C-alpha cells in the first residue's frame, strides 16, 4: 500500500513537474510530412522505472506523449498528435527519451519540453529539456523555360488545394476543390502554365506542375490543403537556373550581374 501511495505521489509530481531541471534548448529542423526525432536524454534506468513526458509549450501546455509503469500512457494525448508519436522503447533503459514524430506539419512548430526521471535520480527530481522545432522549407531548383514540379502531399479525402506564390504577395497560382480545377481567380502570370497530377490527387499528391518556367517564378510558394481531418500549409522555395549554370537568377542578382 505504501508503495502504491508512493507511486501515485510520483505520478502527481510528474504531472506538475515543479522541480524540473531544465537543460538549454536544442534546435531541431524537420521536413514537412516526414518523420522527425526530438532528442532527449536522462540518467539510465536499469530496472524499468522511467518516467517520460513530452509536452508542447504554446498558450496552453499540450500533452503529447507520456510513459511510465513500463508502457505508453496516452489517455491525455492531444488529438492532433494521435498515432504520430513513439518512443524508442528498447533504448529507454539506456536513458534515451527521444520522441519520434511522424507526418510533421507546420502546426507542430513550437517549443517542446521533455520531462524525465530515471532510477538514479533522487525521488523528486525530474529533468526537463526544451527542444525548439522548426519545419524547413522544401528547396526546389528548376531550369529556365523548362517544366517544374513543386512537391506537396496531404492525408484525407475531399481535399481543397490552394497554391500561392507568397514572395510575390500571395498571388493565386492554382486552386482545386469540388474535385476540379478552380482557376477563376488565378493570377494572369500563371495562366495556362499550371496543372496538378489529377490521377494522383486521391492518393494524397497535391504537387503542382509549372511549365515554361520564367525568371519571375522564383520565390517562396505555399501549398495549402484542407480535408475533414484538418488544414495544413507547407512552403517551397523555388530557384530558377539557366541550363548548365549552377547559379540561380537570384544568386546572379546578388552578385550584381
Ligand atoms: C535514441 O535512439 C534513436 C533510435 O536508435 C536514435 O536515433 C537517437 O539518436 C537516440 N537519441 C538519443 C538522445 O540518444
Ligand atoms: C506526384 O506525382 C508526380 C507525377 O507522378 C510525381 O512526379 C511527384 O513526385 C508526386 N509527388 C508527391 C509528393 O507524391
């Protein structure tokens, strides 16, 4: 009974984590829609009594993944993270509390806290470690006058897709909804040069094909997708090169040519 009491007390302490010893921030860069590892370590735990808790520190603390009593504890997990998180189970006993996050989206960006406690720690001590996560733009490089594909993916059905050229002031490049292209608001500069891969949209492919690539096409693009499971944005940085030349047009401009 005393042991059970002690255990409850620890769980309570763990939820509050009032005595966390914070380690300096680590920066992690992740790629949109890929997997990402948020690193975290604690003092080795040899007889399986580790506590691990991952939270996202935004306006409110969001519970992402907890682990104690030798198993994942996901009843309080935020719905946005459901099915996307895992720990490296076979390495927890070595003090590895790193979190693997699948299908990274821009909304995941933020400050993550890893609270953990191993066996060698004094009973009320929890370590915590902050990890700042940034999602990188996808870099795409295309050849002047040729064809170019800007990658984008999504999950779900009944998708709404909007492509914008952000760097030129959110120009509308291409839209797709109600299962067809919607080009009434398309910016003139892109007229007749854009298409999606129609036969692959239902499999989660929202990539944009651009033909007859021009110098003004250089810049940052946003792919917005929305389905019943949520709305997401991803960013692509497009550079245009002349065939056989490594420098893009923007590089040449910087070099005063
Ligand atoms: C934890 O284990 C994973 C999988 O082997 C590895 O990729 C990661 O670097 C480890 N992290 C730490 C902090 O040891
Ligand atoms: C979408 O389909 C096109 C054409 O098959 C392919 O080139 C592209 O890589 C696909 N993109 C993604 C993100 O799946």
